[in-house]
């Protein structure tokens, strides 16, 4: 399954109510969205027909997320927290808009991809789905920070190891999509500050000059699941129902974690 085919299936099974994309390029992935969307790229050149209510932002993702209320396009950026028992919205009681599905395919350098994830997580929740592209390079050359190949992933593959080490509370799923794999992250926690607090420490260890040391498990896709297995898994419907009901992390997260383990996810 190719990456855009997998992303198309994620739009279906996640029943996402909104969508955010970092790295638009010519708009091929953005054409898959049918919901209110935000797409960020400092130099996009969209040539495909878009069929969603989209806010196209010509800026770096760092600059975009530094804005006041960056998700304003998605239902005003903030919305009343509904009183589930009475169906009323208490005056003055607000919460941030939560991103249902995010696709990170921006600058293919580790530090940019990590900051993209950190920024997206601030507006996500345990039931959000965050996808990072180009996470399984096929060679050391493809994984170079200094691009010298046609197909190029850069060193963003390091995100997997960093999340496993610093954020064991998350569940990360490597997906064997063509051509260069993806990483799907579940269990986002917008209140977690570990990556922010440890950012300089992480950069000192992982931002290194070429050639990059790509683990054999990455090159061989040893831990990657079949994309069909993930999109056909049985946890999607309960996840969507829990998300739409507004269930808190304390109730909804552990059942999802256990369901993911049945798909072959180790943590």
C-alpha cells in the first residue's frame, strides 16, 4: 500500500472531524480531506483540486504555531465544552480545539520533525491520530541530512527512538507503506512537557553530521506492521465513539492501548 492510499484509509477509519497537514507541496495528500483543514508550507505549489474547507498557510510550521490561536479556522479555534448531561454549554467554559488527524511531512530534518510533533501534540488528545511520513529509509544515503539522492527521507527516522525513550506513555506504530514508511502515534498528551524540557539534551545527542547511523531494524522494517492490518483493526470504531463522546484519557486510553497490542504493536 502506498502512503497516500494509507492516508486515504486513515481519513475513513478515523472519521476525523478536522485535519492538519504540515508539508503541502503540490497538494496530493491534501486532496484526500473532506473536512475543515489547515495546511502549512512555506513554499506550496498546489496543482490538484482541493475538495475541503481549507486554510492554506504559506509559512513555516514554527511560525504558524507561534500565532495566537493558530487553529482559528477549525470552528473558531476554541469551542464551548458541552455539558453532556444537560446538553448545554456553560458560559465562559472553553477548551482548545482538538486535532483529530494530523499529517507531518515537512522539512526532512530530525529537529524540524520533532518540533512539528511537539507543536501538533499541544493541540491533540489521547484519541487523536498523528502520522509522520518518511520514517523508514531504505538506505543510509536516503537518510542523510545533506540530500544527495532523488528519494530522500532525511534523518527523521530518529523520532521513533526518541519517542520510545522519552515518551513511553505514547504508542507508536511503524507502518510498512511504500516507498519510505510512516509512523502513527496514538495517546497524545498536550500537557506532557518532557520533550520541551529535554529538547536541548535530545538535540545534543541525536543531531549529528552525516553519515547517519540507521539501525538495521529500520532499514529492514523489522518492527513495521502491514498498513492493511492497522486500518482493518477493530479498535477504530470504539476510538471514534469515545472521541465523539468526549471521554477523558483516564477512561478511554487503556482500552485503546490494549487493542493496539493485538495489532502487533509492542508498546
